[in-house]
C-alpha cells in the first residue's frame, strides 16, 4: 500500500488559490460557459495553470552540470552534478537517476543513486532500490527494506527556519506542515 | 579460534538461503545494557554498522541525537568484488579500505552497534576495524558486538539486526554473508584490549554479547 512503483511519477495537484468551480466537474452538471473554462484549465496554459498537474519530468538521457533549481515538483531520472534546489517542492529521483549534489527540497523521494546531502523540510523517502551516500536532515523519514544508506540522519523536530519559511511560502491556505514530532516510518518488502 | 574461511567445510556449502522476513525475536541483555548507557547521554551520536534498518533509525533517533549508518560488510564485499576468492585475504588492503570507510573524526561517537560483523568480515579487516572503532568512540562510550559460540557452524545464517524494543532484537536471516570464524573469549579480549572494560553476556542461542566500554 505504501510502495510506489519506480516508474511512478509524483502527481501533485495544486489547489486553486481561491474558491471556484471544481476543476474536473461532471460536464453534464455544468453550464456551457463553465465547461469551456474547465476544458481550458485541463490544457497546459500559462494563464490558467492552477488546475493542471505540475510535475516536470527529466528523462534518463539528460545530464546536468551545475545548479538545478525550480519552483515546481520534479521527477528526475537523469544525471546531475552540482546542486539541486527545489526549496518548497517535491523531488523524485527515478531508478535511473544519478545525482552527485546536495539537495534541498520540501520532500525528496529516492529510487536511484545519490552522493550528497539531503535537506528536506518535510520528508525523505528512501525506496528499496535507493543507494544514498550522504547525510539526511528532515522531519520525517521513510526507509524501505533494501535501501542502502550511508551517512548521518538528523531528525528535525521543527523544520530549520529557512526551510520552514520556504514551505510556508508555498501557499498560506494549502500548506500543511508535517507533524512536529520526529517520525520514521517502517516499511518492508512484500 | 575456529576458522571456516578457506576450509572445505565452509566452501562446499552453499550460502544459506533463508526466507527473508521470517524475523526471530530474541531478548538481548547486552542491548538492554547498551540502551541503559545510551539513555545517560544527551543527544548521543550513534553509529550503526549494520545494514540500513528503519527500525534501528527510528529507535535510535528517539534519543534525540544523530544516527550514522555505515554497512561495513557490504562495503567490504564491494571492495573484494574485483578480487578472486584466493586473493581476497592477500589483496584487500585495510589501509586503503579504511581511508574510505569508518572515516570519522576521533571521539565522534557515544555508542557504536557492531552487531556480529567481526564474525563475517574478512580477516584482514577485523583488527583494523576494531582499532578504528576504538579511535572514533569517545572515552566512556560503549560498543555492542555479538559473537557466535563454538556450537555455531559455517552455515550459521547471517542475520540483519532490527531493534524491536528496548530489550528485544529481531533477527532477519539474509543470504549475503558466510560465517568466517569463531572467536573464543581470549581472542575477544585481545581484540578489544584498547577498551577499558568488557562485559560478556551469554545468550541461549549460541551468541555471546559483548559490551565494550572505551
């Protein structure tokens, strides 16, 4: 139930900043005007992107040297050497992902291989195919049996000030900070 | 000391393929003592030399300190992976191995969980590992190690140790490693001669638990 397949992509729906019609309402129950509005919302549009799923995807043939930063969730299956900064978003490192960098994000899910330190304001998940050499600093950590980890773990009772600030900045009405008590989840292979 | 590595007894038998996830719970007096000592520290630094275990990390971070994880057996296997079986003992260079492994500042840790690694580690690495442990452990710090008794054979399964509760350990058989040797008490005392005290606890399942104080 807790395991996600390596090829799973994180799906994060960013809620509307203000109340409005349901984004995927039954067309039969809505007026033609709102139907056309919904249809537009489902398309990748710069002007009305609050309803679309926002996960950037970088494939396994991509190599990055330098700083990788962004303000949206990212599924990364390539190689990067440098630094990764997705401060208030989720980074998923796919099974082919090879990262030699320090990573800063709200949530980090690792299927691949990382050499570097992880700082997540909310949660780190090490999947069973993960090979991580580096230190982890987070509020919550989930480790599947079979994951390889070499380094130190610092469980933050409260998010580090700069991380917490970044997490709050996402959206005042949608941000749910992780529980303040340290938590390590136990997962086992099926 | 009883050797298995290189003997027909050890090499003819296939590595035990125990079914994973059949965990065996056992009471551990040594671990109870270990946690008692750990409770006396404020924000202790703990090094776990076994495979990554979420249960161990969960338990140890509960003390409010930092937990380090370093799977020495796996690192040793990777270091030896390019060598032929007969060459391992001669060619595995402890000096270069410990440049990359257990490379921590002096007196960093308050406690170290060594589990039964010395029984499964390549001979060339055992003594240097204990020497390194004595260096990185703080004076007064504790180390918990387990040793098989003479009743164990070369097909004794390698187990991953998961902390269940304060006094209970769960052993999960894993097929990765083969028992290399059995230390007797005198060898254990020699091995830990840099430590200020040793406590032995003999368990019912042919395991000697040793709590060493730096």
